[in-house]
C-alpha cells in the first residue's frame, strides 16, 4: 500500500494547536461522523485513509502524535536511521 502525499508540513503536524487540528475538533463537536471527518481531512490535506484516521484521532487525543509522525516517516527516530 502506497501512502498518498499530504499537503501538511511536518511542522504543522507536530503542533497540536494549529488551525487544522482545531478544525477537526470542531467538526467532531458539531456532530460529524468519523468517516465524514476522515473524508474532509483527505479532501483538504491529501493523504490516504490511514493518514486521515490517524490525524483525526490525534486531534481528538485518541492516538499519540508520535504514531502519526511515524506513519508519515517524519518522527525523530525515522530521521536518525537515514
């Protein structure tokens, strides 16, 4: 499975206070379903289904930011191996 590239920078992904994460939290507060939020994440930021699901979960504190960064290969441990 090949991951589709996301338009978000690693700096944006690392900052849980960005408007992108706030937007996802707002969608959830407004009653959007998980699959709807994931669809909007993919539409706006690119990435594949796994990225969208992880991004949503990170925004909602249901998953570690490190897991998302590792998936995108931008976690510190990924860079050390290069």
